[in-house]
RNA sequence: GUGGGUGUAGCUCAGUCGGUAGAGCACCGGGUUGUGGCCUCGGCGGUCGAGGGUUCAAGUCCCUUCACUCACCCCA
C-alpha cells in the first residue's frame, strides 16, 4: 500500500465542512475589514526565505524543503507566507499605486520538523498583512481583526499575549543589557542558550530548560528599555485594545522566532492544545520591505495556524454536514428510470436529491434514506406510476401523502424550501 | 536530530501460563413478498505493522526494522 508521506495528512470529508466554515467566516471578516485576497505560489527562490526569515533561524537552517530544479536554481517550498507577500508587494510595485495595502492569503506551508500534535510538515495558515501604516492603530486594528475572528468562531479558552520588541534604535541596547545580565550565568545556561547569548539573547526567554528559566527570572524587561517612540507606540496599542475591551496580557518574554519582527509582537495561545499552543502569532516588521529591496514602508501581519484552530473547533463539526433534502426510493426498472430523471431535475432546482442505483428492496432503500438523514423520501413503484402519482413520506412524522407526478418537482421544491 | 508510548477486522478495543483469532460498532441480508430508526437472527470482513530468531507450537518470548503518537527542540 502506498501511504502518506510522513508529517502530511489528508483532510477527509468528515472534517472539510468545518474547514469551509472557518474559511467562509474568515473571508467575510476580511471583507468587513477591507482586506483583499492575494494568492501567492507555493514555491519561491530559496534566497527569499534566507533573507527574510533570517539565515540562522531554525526554519532556514534545517526545516525547509529545498531542492534544485532542472535549471539548477535553488527552490524552496514556502515555510511561511509573509516573505512571499512582501515579495509580491515589491515585485508588482503595489506601493506605487498606493502605499497602503491590506492583504490576506490562505494556503499550505511546509516545514520539515518532527511531527506531533498540532504540528505537521504541510500545515495551513491564514495570513494577514498590512503595508504602509506606521500608526499604532494599525497594530490594534489587526489584533482586533484577529480577535473578532476568534469571537465569530465562538472560540473560548484563548489568551492574547502582546509585547514590544523595540526597534533598530533601542533593541541593540537591550540586547547588551541582557548579555551583561547573563555574563555571570555561563554555568547555568544550556548549550543552546549559550549560543543564543551571543547571536540573539532575546531567544533565551523562549527556553524551557528549568535552569535557564531560573537564570532568567530576574532578567531585565525589554519594556523598560524601549525608546520614547517605541514606548508611546506600544502604549497606544494597549489603549486601543482596552477601548474595545479586548482582554490581553503583556508578556515581556514573548519574543518570536523570526528575525524580521520589530515593535509589536503578539500571540494567541490556547490551553487546550497541549505543547503546540500557539493558534496565531504575528507582529510588526518595519524594516522587512526595505531589506528585501523595496521602498522603506512599514509592515505588520499575523498568521493563524488553521490546523490548530480546527482542532479547537472540532466540537462544532456536527451540525455542519450537508444532508440530502430528498431521497427517492424507486422500485423496479421503470421507476428507477423515472427517478433518475427527477434526480437531475430537482438538483437543477437546488434540491439536494439522492437515490439508490442498485434497485434494492424498499426496506434497504429506506434504511439508506434514514442513514443519509433525508427529511423526505419519495416512494415510487409500478403501482404509483400506473396511477400517475408517488408517495411523499415525511421521515420525522411518518406521514405520507400522494403527489401527482406532474406536480412532483414543484411540490418537492416547496416542501424542501421551508 | 533525541527520548517515551502504541501497532490485532473499516473503527474502538479484548486476547489468561506460548496451545486452532474474538467482541462491540459499521457494512450486507433475513425476521415484514412495498416502508427507516429500536429489537432479533445470520452473513461479510484478519499477512495479528514488517522481517528474522527461539519452540513440537508464537498475536503472546527475543532481536531488527517501519509506522503512528506524545514530548524535547522550534513554531502556526
């Protein structure tokens, strides 16, 4: 048997109704907030990700699906979407038409990590990106959009964490402060964190090794080291969230694994998810567009982990599946033939109609109608055909009425519309 | 990449001391010659993850391997 590639999965019909529901709600919401859809490819030149995500992040170092195509060019299955969206913004000179763009995109991402609950090698994200707005209300608007989506999906048990990572002016000072705080801790830190201390000391906040956590207990907070502009920016973001009664926690330990983030960073965490508890994450990336060769335009965005969100919504699955409006139980070849005709005719009227092509016993066909959950069953055999009628059975009341064949489509359409 | 757990019917799982492979659900059919759910009876369905070893005999013991899964790492 040929099986799935490790870490990949099929999404079976029992689940796709929920996926469609989620996407419908998201698209409607983006529409309400003035976001337009952008569709981007799954393959990009490897260099795009190396330059945007950061060459020595885990993603770029060891998690990308990278291969040489026949021309020898190095291509990569996208591990995230922001880089591609930024590339498209720059490549098509969208900024020239209007510097401000609010875009969203939905699709699969690929990372070659060890699979576990909530982590797949092909996983799905809903991404939102805003370009050209430096105002902190843009940060708030985006978080508001995200939390509104969670609300519309009737999701509970989630918590919004926010932080500010500072900017090119103040973050270097904080990194230095953190390094000097940790100079005495060489014995306590794990090997990863010793490396991080040199390269990117902020990441030590993410470490779950108990000794490292302890060493970081009294670590300085970046929120105490922000420059005036960053502090005022962050305060406005918080004030906006409060204005719209969005519950949140500031979390000065929230860093984020991608190099391009500046200022506002945020995550939505869900307790029910276990170890992979981030449902969504994002932040501001004011220097990314320029770094990738575009104009000096600020950006901010987030990604929602759709697989994880679906996990949280799994209990909503029942009630979403589509059931036929009508099942036609036809007895004998004559009735089967007529039924086949009505099947198509009714479907043209948007009546979900099913029948059994096997011409089995009425009992078997009734069983199937019941299993499919059809509220009405049309019973027709030679007896009915002769008198030009059929029996229409209401499955919940068990009442049956005779319907003249020439009125059949009209009657059924009316019944099933209510 | 590193650990732990689990692999038996389509699904959920039993399987004792090593002695002929089981249940429930699902599916198909009978009980009702043309009426669903409940009940009842029957049927279909197995490379016991794979390979090797020990043994008269292996689902069961040993070795190897693969897959799934959870966790570390990292992230959505």
